[in-house]
C-alpha cells in the first residue's frame, strides 16, 4: 500500500512539475512578445534627445558669443537657416520654414504658456532680432534655464523642462 501511494504521489508530482515547467517555459517564450511595440502603434516613439546625452557629449558654447547689440537674449541660426533664440525669462523659438508644419513659419514657447505651439499669432511675441551666428552641429547654448541644441544630423532642439520642440530636416515635433 505504501508503494502504491508513492507511485501516485510520484505521478502527481511529475504532473505538477511538468505543468509548472510548461508554464515557466511559456512565460519565457511569450515575455518578449508581450512587451514588443505593435507595428501599427498610434503612439510615436519619443523623438527628443536625452538631456544627459547632450550635456555629456555635446559642446556647451558661451551664450555671450550669441548676444546681439541692444537686444536681450541669445540668438542663433540653425544650419538650415532658421532664425532662433532664447529671450525674456527663458522663452524660446525659431522662425523660418518648419518642415511638416503645414506652412507655419514660427514655433516657440513663451514663459507662462501652457504648451509649445506654432500658429499665426505666435510671431507677435518674437523679438525683432536677426541672428548672426550659426549654432554648429553637436553644440548647445544654455541661457535663462533654456537649452537649444544643434544635433549631429543638423536638427534644432530647444527645451525648458517639459516644454520642447525638435525641428528635423523633414518634420517638426512639439511637446508641452
């Protein structure tokens, strides 16, 4: 009788172990698939460079080299010819043709705004400045707690906290 119980226990144990092994194996097989992004996902990946990467890998330039006589702010040209700047209380923006922005020619954020935007009225708040120097690739300016960058692919990226935009050669992103 003890022998029969041992066999039943052993068969039952084997079944439990087999079921657990199958479940564990199935978990490992399906785990990567469960976390993969679907191909047709409506959520685009974050296009913005990490601040830590910019500070660690790019050259910080002196904002004083980008001041214009008689104006308050830091003004630069993007490699693509956009007229950009950081001015009063860290407000920032660029003017010129914005790729993929439906004919808009100004993008920016003003201190006190709830978001970065481009629309027909944003140009009203831009200073009457014409930048003289290009911000070279792989460099950035930080002034009044705002950072503007020219990336290695000549994109222009400006941010202050959660307010940011990225202007690539083919598309413009805004966030905030």
